[in-house]
């Protein structure tokens, strides 16, 4: 991630509203907001432990279903 610093200095006869307007224009021009808004919805990569747990749980569920099918408690769909 790169750091982009945007500085706007107040001119001698400039009021605060115009200063804010110039700052906003520079922000839009640098496209920082688009990048930050895009990151807002990005997901973290799943941790190795979490993946392992998910896989183990699915294996456990599959084994349980197979056992119930062998016992005749669940009818297989064809």
C-alpha cells in the first residue's frame, strides 16, 4: 500500500470553504477515495486453521451420512 500525501496550503485571501473545495478536488484527482472504498468490501484470506477445520467438518459429515445410509436410516437419492 502506497502512502499518498495531499497538502493544500491556504492562500492569503482565501476563505475556508474555497480551501476545502480545492482539497476535495485534489482528493478526487488522486483517486484515493475510490481505492479505499474498493478495499472496504474485500475479504481477508481464510487462515490455514480455519480451512483445515472446514475440511475436517465436511469429511466428518460425509462419513456420518455414509454410515446412516448403510444403516438404512437415510434413503439414497438417485
